[in-house]
C-alpha cells in the first residue's frame, strides 16, 4: 500500500515537472510563480530525470529513453559547466599579478596591439547586521585580491574594513540607510566613482568605479539586484519583482554597451541560470564561472538561521553570485570561498587578464541614474576615500 502511494506521488511529481519544463521553455519568466520555479530548474530536472527513468522503464523502454534524452538535453544545454572536471582546479595564470604584454606570449612575433593587466577580484555579499568582521578580513587575506567588491556593506563593517585593510588605499562606499547596507569597493589601484543606479528597485542595485590600470581603464560594477524579500515583494509583487530585476539587467547592459570599454560586473544577482535575467546577461557578456569554474559554483545559502545563529553552516544549493565580463576581460580562474564570513552568501574570487586597445588612458565619463556623482561623493551620501 505504501509503495503504491509513493508511486502515485512520484507520478504526480513527474507530471508536474513535465508541465513546468514545457512552460519554462515557452514562457520563460512570464509570471512570478513560473519564474520562482525556474530558479530551481537544475534541481527539478536532476531529481526528475532518474525518477522518471525508473518509473517509465516498467511501461516502455522507449518512454524511458525519450525521458532520459529530453532531460539530458536540458541539463547539458544549460548546466554543462557543473560536470567540468571536478578535480583539482587549474592553476591560475595570474601569479604575482604583474603587468603583462602580448609580446610576453610565446611565439608572438608581431607588434603588440594591446596591453594586458592581470587582476584578482573578490565579491562579497556581507549581509546586513554582520558583526563577523575578523572572518571577513580573513577571507580577503586568504584570497589576496587586488580589488574587493562588496554588497550589503553597513557602516559598522565598513569602518572596520577601513581600519583592517590599509593596503587597499583606494575606497568608495555608497551606503543606503533606508534599507540597510550599501555598495562598496576597496582597491589597490586608483579609482574614480563613475556611476550609480537606484531605480527600479528598493535600493541602489549598481555602483560603477573606473580603475586606473597599467595600460588602460577598467569599469567594475558592484551589483546587487532586487531580491525576493518581504519589502521588495510588498512593493512590486512576485511577477513585478522579476520584471524589475530584468529592467535592472538591461540598464546595466546598456551602460556597458554605451561606454564600450573593458568591464566586469560582480555581485549578488538574486537569480539562477534558469531565470530570464541570467539569459539577458549571458547573451551579452561572458559568465566567468561557465568559462573557467569547476563544479556547480553554488553560493547560497551559506548559513541557516543567519541572524540568530550565524555559525550554523548550510550546504549551498543555488548560484546567486556572479562575475560577468566583456570580451576584453578574459577569466583565467574562479572559485568559491566556503569559509564562514557571517553572511548567507559565499564570496567568489576570480582572476582575469584585462586587454585594452593601445590608446592610452581616457578620462572616465560620469553617468548616473537617480543620483548625481561628483568626484568625491554621491548626492552627499556616498563616502569616497583615496589615499596613497
């Protein structure tokens, strides 16, 4: 009796996954409930695939085979990177992160058309009310990045990091006191704030700084797209939440295309590979993890019951934190840090080679949405510190 009931439940689940998969392919994130299911696409497919083969092979081998082929097509088409050699990751080519040149490439004989700079970045959603400053610093020190990109950076932790990271003398922070947290950057290279975007959404979702690198400039965006939180849902509704996220992505992509320079976008995108926002990003930019990452790259949830018990660890199940690059930024290596940082997100670390046309440095063009930036502050609320 129990076995029969379990079989019926399995059949209901498989039928539901079949209907969802068809809606996913035809409707994408057309309404909120479907979009929420799409965020868990990997888990829906990977659990239904073996279960469907077991249930269908008793009825007809061709049904089981068809189910297997259809499921594999979806998994391989969208999640091929998950099974990329899960062994020891390839060594980074960044090394000491010294400036590089095309003439350094073995076998290169023609004059160099571009100059290259090696760069390591870490992106961290630090979580509001995070008081684990020492753990955050330890994670940064272990990665030894050139640039620290942060989201949900609150005043307490910002002040702590300013004192704890003296070797990152170039800083910019835009706090958002209404919703808490803020977007920030700590850099070894000189930088200039050149963009800030707040609408649509419930808080700033994009901060751009332009780095002065050897050989040229690089635009780096700290990204924190709208979340599926109570405050956001109350303002937008479930379907409107996904539409707002997609509009945010289009705004950032338009900025990258308009400026036409080397760019990287890092941060908490509050989406997975199954969502329309990801499709928009990956159609225009390179997903660094798909290019060089190993394994699924899941970053959330890093902890359970975060506010009450930050030390209670969890197994991440979704990839919410990303690095997207323009064609002139080539990812070399990327990994996830699973050490505790007091946040529900795992930090991501990426090594890149940045190529620039040999045109020299150009002044960064300022552009904002909703907040005007001067050289030193954004509408009287951003704090910019540059020393050295």
